């Protein structure tokens, strides 16, 4: 009870004070005033002489610092620099640190040549401050070209040897035949996509066609090899790739599709495109890139394919023009003109989005040319058969 009484009295006093303020007509005097600064608002404070009620009125908002550069020092390779600023309104200062970028080393000249058994050294110089240093040149053999000692076949690795020009040491390794695709190496994405598409068409692969030879692609290759009596090692040897091509295009598919007379394309449920090329165009791209070096980049291969398809489309248009009736020839010419205009506009669009020489742009150009071949090939085949 003793604790409750003081609390009740305090509540009563507050209520009386509020009541008094509510009934007061307030006679205010200014008791405090502040001007606005860079960081604080300006205000004045009023207080009622009768009830003590206070009112704070904002006069001006804080106007912020007006920083001006005063002095500083640029950073060098190893020491930080700084910039000092001062506020023109209040005189407050602040410092900005400039981080040292570090040395920018560039090789100057060899101090000691590396050998097969001993490391060498190279003089390096900082392009910024001129400081010099040395770096180690790792010891290494200087091998010549490879000499094949056992040729690779379409289903087995070969062996090759090379000799160090300095000490005569021989190095021997095994190598896969040209065109082999397998997991955990840098395969050409276009070739892996073609492999994956064939495996998908034959229902051995249920995955996206992304050009990456992963575990699912390897498993699908093994399944195909086992089904068709090949060594099921998951490596897409030339023998395996040939069997896939023959299975799809050579007339031995289980559904009895047989040979494809005209090129055609089918849009699958997952959004990818399935190509069915006629006998003439089946090996067209492979012939186009046959002259490229073994280490040619994927962009070089795609450019070569694009040039080949453009040349073939010219042949198809010329054949169509020669076989059609005279009154239809303007339509053929207009068809080619419209297609070439659309192709060029798409090249420009894709080039601005992905880069003119990007693999994505080149792949889309190639697909567009192949799609046009699928349009022209049946037309030309029908005219030739009509003769």
C-alpha cells in the first residue's frame, strides 16, 4: 500500500498539469534561438510564462558542407596519398585517402637463362616509378615437335614422342584421334552440342543441349555404345560419332525413317531445334572445316561454317531461279533480297547485344543460314524432280 500511494499521487499531479495547460491561454517568451549550420537545423524555442509549455519552431534547414580542396599528395606505388578538403561555411576539414596501387612490373631483360635443370632470372622494371627487381625463370625442357610413333585410330589412342633440344630427354604421351570428345577436357562447344543433339534425338540423353560434356552426356554416350555393340567407355571416339551419324542419317534408325531427301528442322518441346539434313548437306560443315588447323578456335570454325552455308544458299537460289518459270523469277530474286536484308539486320542486332565476333552471335547466324537451307532445299528438290 505504501508503494501504491506515491504512484497515484504522481499520476494525479500529471493530470492536473495537463489540465492546467489545456486551460492556459499561454503567454510565450523566446528562451533560446539557434542559427542553421552545415549539420544542424536553425530554430527558436518559446516558453509559456504561466504553465511552462514549450514550442520549438524550425527556421532554416541544415544547408550541408561546402567542401573545397585545400592540399594533398598523390599516392605512389607503395605509399598512400591523401586529399584534404575544408568547408567554406564552417571551416571543418576532412581527409580522403588515396590507396597506393602497387608496382606495375614489366620484364626488361634476361639475367641468366634457365636450363633443363637450373632456374634462371629476369630483370623486371616498374613502369611507374622505375624501381627494378628480379624474378625467377622456372627451369624447363625445351621440346621440339611431336613425332607420332603409333597412329591413333577411330577407336583407340595413339602415342607420340618429342625430344628436348637442350638435353636430349625424350617425352612420350598418348593422344586421342582428331575429333574425339570426352569429359574433363576443353572440347569445342559446337561439336559437343551436335553430339548431345544426336543423343537426344535417339532418346539416350534427357538433358539440355549446352555444349558441355558432363556426367550426363558421358552416361548417354556409354548407353549408346552398349546398345550398338561398341566399347562402352563414355568417350565419343570417331567410331562412336560415325555410328551416331549413321544411326540418325544412314537409314538404320529403329523407327525406319530412312534417308532424308530434303533438309528440315523441327522445334522441340524444350525450345531447342532438331536438324535433319539431306545427304548433300549432311557432311557439308565437316567438309567446310576440314582444311582448318587442329587447334583452330571455335570462332574460326563457326566463321568457316558460315561462309560455307552462305555459298550454298547462293547455289540454291541460283538453281531455283534457273528451274522456275520466267514469271516466277522476280519472286525468287525478291525472296533472296528480303532474306539477305533480314540476315544483315539480325547480324547488327546480335552484334550490338553480344559482340559481332562472339560465339553466341556466330552460332545464331549459322542457325539462321541452316534454317534458310531447310526452306530452299525442298523447293529446289521439288523442281528438280518435276523435270
